[in-house]
C-alpha cells in the first residue's frame, strides 16, 4: 500500500482543523449532497462541487483510494427548504410545461455537462432519490418503531425533542427559535421537527408519488440523503460535504434521523464550502436569471477560467463574483499556458529529478493537505514557474503533476491551443453547445464572429475546429 500522508481538514463537527483518520486505513468513504435537478446549476452551486472535487483530488494526493457517492435530488426538495411550499420538481415541470420526470432527466444531464466542463471528476455512485423510495420508507418505519416519528395531517414528522443532541451540530439556539419563525409549524410539535414523509394533498394530482404504509406521498428531502448515503457507504462513514447553508437544517436533520435509526455515529468529518455571492447578494437557482457556466462561455470565458478563479480563494472564505475578477483569472491562466507553450519542445518526461523539484513538490503537497489551501499552492506554483534554476522540462513536469490536483487541464490545453487564444477556444466550445442544443442561429452567430476575428472554422467529428488563416 502506498504510504499515506497526513491530511488536516476543518471538521464542522469540532469547528477545528483535525488530522483526518478514516475508518478503514487507506480508504475514504465520501458522500456529497448532489443537485436538485429542477433548473440549471448556477456558478454558486458549482463552486461547492469544485471544492468537493478538489477534496477528492487531495485525498488521492495523500494516497487514499476514494469511494465517492453523490445523490441526485429528483423529488421532495420543497421550495422553502423546509416542510412547506411546492416540490421544486413539480414547480419546474409547471414552468416548462413538461413532466417532472423529463425535467429531472434534462437537468441531470445539464448538470453532468457542467461537471465535465469544469473538469469535476464523476463520483463512482450517483443514486437518484426516485430510485430509492423503498430504502427511505424502511428508514421512516424504523424511526417510527423507535418512537422518533409522529403523524400530522400532512405527513410523518421527526420528533426532534427525542434527540437531545439535535442542536449541537449547528450550535442552534433551539430555545429561542420561536415557533413558526424558522419553518412553519402547522400541527408539528416543535418548529425544528421536520417531515420524513409527506402525504400527497387530497384532490391534487402529483406527478411523483408512491404508496407507503402511511398512504400515497413522497419522501422528505433530508431522509433521501440519509438513506442513500448509508446504503452505499454503511451506517458510519468518513466524510460528508455540502455548502454551508446545509449546516443548520439539512445536515442537522440528516444526523438526527441517521443516528436515531442506527444508534451509531453517522459521519466522522463534515466539510462545508462557503458561498459564492453576487454584489446584489445571494445567488439563487429559483430566480431563473442566474449565472451559468454556459453564460460565461457565451461571454468568451473558458470554464477553466472560472475554476482558476475559484482556486484562488480558500473554500472556507466567501467569494464575491465580479467579471473583473474572472477577467483577471482568464489572463492569469492564459499567462501560465503561454509559459508552458514556450517549452513545447522540452520533454517533461525526460526531466532529471533534482532536490529543488522535490522541495517544490513538498511545499505544494503540504499546502493542499493543510485543509485544501489552494491559494497558497497556487502562489507556490507561480514561484516555481518563474524559477530559472529549473529547466523548462522540469517546470513543465511539476506543473502537469500539480495539475492533477488543480484540475485546470494544463497539459491538454498547452498542447492543443497553440496560437489560438482562450477566448476563441471558448467561442468554439460555445458553438458546440449551441449546435448540441440545435440553436442554429447562435451557432451561426458564433461562426461569423470567429471568421470576423480571422479564424478558420471547420466542423469535425470532435466538434468545431478553429485554426489560423
Ligand atoms: P441544490 O441544487 O440547491 O440542492 O444545491 C446544490 C449545492 O450547492 C448544495 O451543496 C448547496 O449547499 C450549494 N450552494 C447553493 N448556493 C450556493 C452558493 N451561492 N455558493 C456555493 N454553494 C452553493
Ligand atoms: Zn443531502
């Protein structure tokens, strides 16, 4: 077995940096909360997935093998994030005049396409909530048997007063949470109680509903993640992640219901990514006018420009999105590619190993394994690129090695894009996306724009090929 390096990470459970020790030596079991597929993911959502991708790559750098599960929420997430309001899927279906199933399929694929664009590695297991209803029902039955559940007029609820540690994870001040303030109380016993199973409303035809011991209905959003994570990773596993908004409700509820079901510690390490915000405030997928990766591409940015921007901020700091910042990231990344291209005739595979290279490698690894300090790792990377004591081949070798963690596609882009500026490449990609969506007007517009910029445009089986002259 490869030697494992020390990896310190910030655990939300203890609110401190801890040395990571998995349950099985050398193997990490990781669950990340996946998208609710009723709309395109906005670039804020994608910040969380890039952070989780960096985590997976860092775990591999430390020498671990990683079993990664990410769910698809295709039912049960209500617009309020709590227990009332419409199901986001049914809302999406109404908005687009399609079935909830078609909406789920379309936006799941759109999400995968965004993951690919941002070079986010695919988890090994991607379970859909709608395909795990029996597991969720079984868990609600177990909770009922143990006395943690009760029935109201609209569903089966979890009784948070039966779980004394409920407030600990989010350090909630439950006493002062006025009933009805945080979530509507209805005929719940307490404002923190949450739905495990919701009944279909009489006289209202839901598109997604299932029979259960309690009648027709659908699962609560929180039970989905508990049931699916434990099915694939076991009753206790190593790591669970999401955005910080998940701490006070979703993950608090997951812990309460999972630990009440099994009587065991659910997860040992929790990691949460800070938000990406806009100047105007919160970024929201439900507003409908949100920023997507495709939008950035249409403006001439490469998805890697956005990934590079994200890596410049630590995952636990809030990041405000500005186009000036993205532009600076684009030119910074282009500068790196330019440098790598200058060494195109240098063979990195033949680079001689030196103690200086080992020192750079060590610095890089310790930054990344210090709670994913990507800004520090990037700063060291820049110093390395400029270090004339190393040959081009040596610097290229280190750059491509570090990029296994950064995930900026440096090797591929340094080789492919000779003389073709990144914004032109981005336009070619945007044209491929337009063609895939059968948006011929947009595809023609981009073609004409490329021609006007003096590039040749050819259609190949691999997509749009731009070349000089
Ligand atoms: P959803 O599809 O709404 O369930 O959210 C998917 C993921 O995006 C979750 O892990 C959220 O915590 C995360 N998220 C939502 N908004 C933002 C944001 N503005 N910045 C970063 N992550 C976010
Ligand atoms: Zn979840």
